[in-house]
């Protein structure tokens, strides 16, 4: 997403200037570690980011954070910039979206002022760059970024990047760059689990001055599962509805305020839909989902489909087992735990699951 995650889209000034008190390196002062709700989904990324903010230029350089839209990647990198600035007010920090870097390269190319470009980027202490997947296919940009990258690492400046996919999954980006991206620490931000979604809703509602009862937060969090941005959208709808109708916030009101959203969800993602999507993705037959066959080429996609059914539908484990050829609920539980555990460690599986989830949310 080109929008700053978890925030109103910041205006995008065109020319980049390293941080002076006036521009503060284009950081959004609201996006700090304090306003970021911690949870299992962002635990590793948050820990690494805190580490970098405390000792820039040391470990985890570059830090590469990837994940789907609206999960808080942008929030996290602004938080590092803001923390460093609080610590060292004269630090030279620059936040920019990959598209701004491309624009900069093009402008300097037209004016033949590459020395200016070098002077600007090579003098930084901290470069924060969002959505590096946008560099795809832009050879001159990649070359300039590579030069800036090398210069910054050589002088122990820190680089933090975000992307919608892990480095090896980036397409049309020079292998020289992707292997550099992977040389520090690569961490994923996941879609937040239920408890974290509840905490996010309650905190945001509190910030808006309209506390949300916990049972309502659970109701909303169970039904809005994609990302933080959608949770914020749902919260805004509920608050507006409550102000407009002058009623207090309860489950009935939340259901009424979100009825369009809820009907789309209930219509869209069913277990059958998940089975078909997963079967297509792994090139097996839908019938294999509920057959008794057990080769790995079938058993694994079947476990992935069970995991997604548990994550993305309201069905219970026994109900899911029933729909997978009358399997026991313990079989489903085993599959869910196994895939969830592997997802944390295996970036390729994680990426496949991201793709499947986006397809199903379609």
C-alpha cells in the first residue's frame, strides 16, 4: 500500500531533504513505539526495530520488514526514526516511499545532477524506505539505490526497508540488491491474532475518546480479520453511527453499523471456497480435500486448507473436520497448530499463505 499504514496518508513532498528541525526528515510524529500495539504478530519486527533505534549502525543492518498491507510496517519504521530523533536531535534521518526515490533519480537524471543526489543520500545516519517492491524494473533507480546503500553501510549508517514480500520473492529487482537486502535481518509482520485485534480496537477507541466495551471489541475483531487498517475503518463506522444515532456502543449497534461488511464476509469465505482455492493453488483435485489419501503432495495442502478454514471462517474444529471428509476435530487442531508454527519459521510458506489469504479476501 502506498498509504502510510495505521495513519492518515501523510502528504508526500517531492524533494527529499534530510532532517532539519523544520522537516524532521518527513517523519510523522504520531507514529511512535508508544502508539504501536504490540502482539505476537509484530513481536519480532518490533523487537528488532527497538534494537536498531537504541544502537543504530550496529546489528540488523539492513533491517528488512515485510508483510501485507495495513499491518503497520510504515508505523514501525517511523517509530524508529522518531525514537532516534528524540535521542539524538541532530541525527540526519530521511523517511521516504520508494516512489519518491524513483522521482528523485529521474529528476537528477534530467538535470545531470547525480552529485547532488549522492550528497543527499550518502550523508544520512538513518534511511527509512517504504515499499521497495516499487523498484521493480527500474534499472537506473536500482543502481543509484545500490550506490547509496553501499555508501551508507560503509559509514555505519542504518537502513530500514519495508516491502510486501520477502527479499527473494521480489521480482524484477537485481540479484545484487536482493542479496544485500537479505544480508542483515529480515522479519515478517503477520496479520494480528484475535487478542491483538481486540487490544488495537480498544486502544484506538480510547484515543478517539469513546471507550469500547470489551465484548463489542471481541465481536468486531472476530469479524474483521484482515489487517489493522480495516479494523480502524470498522471502528470509525461504529463511532460515527453511535454519534449519529446518539446510542451507546453495544454489539447490536456494532452489527448495525457494520452490516454491509458482515454480509460480504459471510457470503464470501466458506470452507468449500477455501478448499477449492487451496486445491487450485497446489494443483490437486478438490476431492483430495476430503479423500482418505495421505501422500504429502495432498496431505500438506489439506492441512493448509484446514488452517485457513480455522483462521478465516467462524466454524468450529468439529465442523471443519466434518467438511474435510468426516475427520476428527483433533486432526484439524493438529493441522492448525502445525501450519501456524511453521508459518513463523518458513518464509516461503508464509508467503504462500499471504497469497492465499489475499485471494480469498479478494
